């Protein structure tokens, strides 16, 4: 339960910093908030992993024993659960794509005109905006593809390679917990 208490304490710190950001909008305050959100994410990951019985999976994986539905569900949560929940709750993807299309259209208009210093600065600003939105689109699609790959890989019986990969993933997670 100590893990959950740490998560709650980190969440409170995030909320307090967010409140400070609302009152005083500075890059420093938002930078601190970003750092604290990263800390909260790490604490949450560790708390989740502390509730998983890794040791029960390893013998099954190493001996290439069939995994039951509960085992597969736990592995799914462990390996791609974060991606599945991200996809489930993310609501801005269509907005990001629309924003990217609009920015690209603006770049197209500028590209076909004679570019003076104002046009060049406008083009630069459009590139900065596009660079801001593209990572969100890429991250969303990465999570979607990662989830699809896991589901495809575990749809049927696991082959030798599947067991090997899953064993390595679980062992790496156990090792990271001991650090």
C-alpha cells in the first residue's frame, strides 16, 4: 500500500503545481509541473508493477507453457496497458490532424508566393507550429501500432520467438524494479 500512498502524494504535488501555474503562468512553473508529472508517471508505473506477480509468469514463459486468459490479460496490461489507456482517453487526435492539415495548407500557400522577410518569418512560425503538433500525432500512432502488434502477436498460440520476447520483457521489468 505504500506505493499507492506515494502515488497519491505525487498526484497532490502535481495538482498543487498546476494550481500555481494557473495563478502565475511562467515557463519555470510549467517546467516544474512537467518534471513533477514525469515523477508521478514513474511512481504510478512502479505502483502498478508492484501489484503484478512477475515470478508466476517467468516459469510459464521460460518453459513455454500455454498462458491462460488471465495471464494474457495481465501481460497485456503490463506490456501495452499504458498505450491502450492512452488511446482510450485521448480526445485530441482528430484535432491535431486537422491542425497539421491547416498548417501544411498555409505552407503550401506561402511556398507558391514570393517570399519576402515577412513571408519567411511567417513560414518559420508555421514550421514551429507544425513541429509542435507532429510529435503528438506520432506518439498517438505509435501507441496504436504498439497495441495492434501485441494483440496480433498474442492472438493465437505463442511460438518460440513469442515466448522468448515475452520472457525478456518480463525479466527486464523485474530487473528495473530491483534498481
